[in-house]
């Protein structure tokens, strides 16, 4: 059988898979989402029943600002809190900040990818069908971070804060799924109203 020489696009795609498998650049293969939550010790969360939004200094772009606030509103309602206007003396003020950073990473067989060479040999056959020696693959990584803070409106003290970090996709639907997942993780560590065992409330 005469081997069919793959197109350049397919070459580079398979070449990237080989490099990823060879663990030469772990960042290319990593898509883990990290969420960290902090809460002030000794705070009586039973006293918080209402909240209002505070203006963000670093809001999300375009439609994402609405997606962020909608997702957070949903979680706070689940926790038994009610959203009010800022002039209605809320118990909590909530603010978020979002950021996206881009980084270009490169990888190539100059690192001595033994596994990559093996996979290329299996896919392309003889070495003369391989991509050119010393080929490099560049990829732009987009990493997003979201910080959500709850401030005691009476004392102006931060009582709860959550930070989520993770890689972003080129697809809007995937990024929206990741956003909702991250915000759900954040508020898992905020006590539900029924879990607070507040005086006069049903447990």
C-alpha cells in the first residue's frame, strides 16, 4: 500500500497530540478549574438576609457581565438571600471583578520527545513523511479569573470572598458552562439559610 501523505494541517494537529502525550509542556494539556473560598471567622451569617450589587471596577466584557450577575443572583437566592436596591439598606453588598490573560506557549521535538517520535512513526510511517525537523507548535492560552466578594454593609468589612481561575475555550457555550460551574462551586461554601440554624428559623 502506498502511504498517503497527510496535509499540513493534519500533520500539525497530530503533532500537537503527540507532544501533549509526551508531557513536554503540561500547560498545553491542563484545563483544570480552581476555586478558592475564604470567610471571616466569627461572623454571624444569620444576620444577612438581603443584598445589593456594588459597581465593579473590573467588570466582564459585553454580555458576560449579565451572565456573571445572573449566575450569582441564582446562587444567592438558593441560599435564602433576597436582592434589593442599594438605597434599601441591604445587609450585604456584593461586588465582582473579572480578568482575562493571554499567553503564547510553544513546544517542539527539540525537547527530545521520545514518545512523540514513536507516535509520529506510527502515524506517518517512514521519517521522510514526518513534519520538518525542529518544527514548533504555538498555542495561545486564555485564562480567566473571577473574584466575588461579600461586604457587610453596616461595617464595610469583607466577610466572604471566592476566587475562581481556569482556562477559556473558543466556544461561547463552553465558557458559559465553565462560568456557571465555577460560581456554583463558589457558593457551595456559603451556608444555606436552613444550615445556619438561625434563631426562629426552621431547621
